[in-house]
C-alpha cells in the first residue's frame, strides 16, 4: 500500500502524501529489520517535508531515523536525530510527539549508562504524559524511571516506580508493559 501511495502521490504532485508514504515505507522496512532500506526511505521523506515546511512530518521521519540508529547501537547518531525531532515537535506544540522524543532520548542515555541524564529526560516525558493523562505511556515511562533508579542503586525509588508502573499498566490493560515492569521489579 505504501508503494501504491508513493506512485499515486507522485503522479498528482501531492508532496505531503509523498513524504508520508516514504515515511510509512521506512516504517515497513524498519519493522522487517531491513534498516538500510528503511533509512533510505526516511531520508527521501525528509527533504520533501523540508520543502513543504511540515515540521510534524519531518520530526516523525527524523525520530524514526533515531530509533533505527538506537537499535543498531549508533547512539550519538540516535541522540542527534531525537534532539532534532524534539525541536520540531516543540516548535509545533505537539506534546505527545515531543514527550515520545524525550522518552527516546532517555532510553539512549540509559543504554550508554548515563542514568542521571536518562532520569532527567524520562521525568520530562513523564510530566507531559501526566498532562495528557495517558496511563499507557505513563506506565512505560514509570518503568523506565524505575530502571534508571535501579541502575543507580536507589532501590526505594526504583521500587516505588515499579509499583506505580504495574498499577498504570494494569489500568491501561497493557499486558506487555506489565510483564516488563514485573521483570524489573
């Protein structure tokens, strides 16, 4: 469908549709583990979003690039892309997407064992998730915060946030998130 959308959008010079379709095809390749192809399509989407000045689209494609580089262990590149995405999402006032970028930044800092920096970004994401009243995302970030505290050997805080995450995942009926929180706890 993404390939068909590319052909259709290109044939009618619908640039937003073309950028969105390239971004979606990047997601398809990302999910299937074909990272080179995924990067190729995200990088095709970005100039289109730049041309039409669509910060949401560009931020999405850039954030997706950050996820790939995070997954393949290129943490400096991942952070660069996540910070660019965060900037775009903040400029358009999209709290949900900005908070996801903040959480992603925290995850990269966690992976490079900078747990204090990870906490900083996870708490920034948590503040926005609370404003959005999103139990699913609050559960996920609470688990991330608990993991940060656990690695810092601040066990009382880790336990508090694991219990909080378990409660939120239960409320959100998120069995996967619940299993992650229980695994950490």
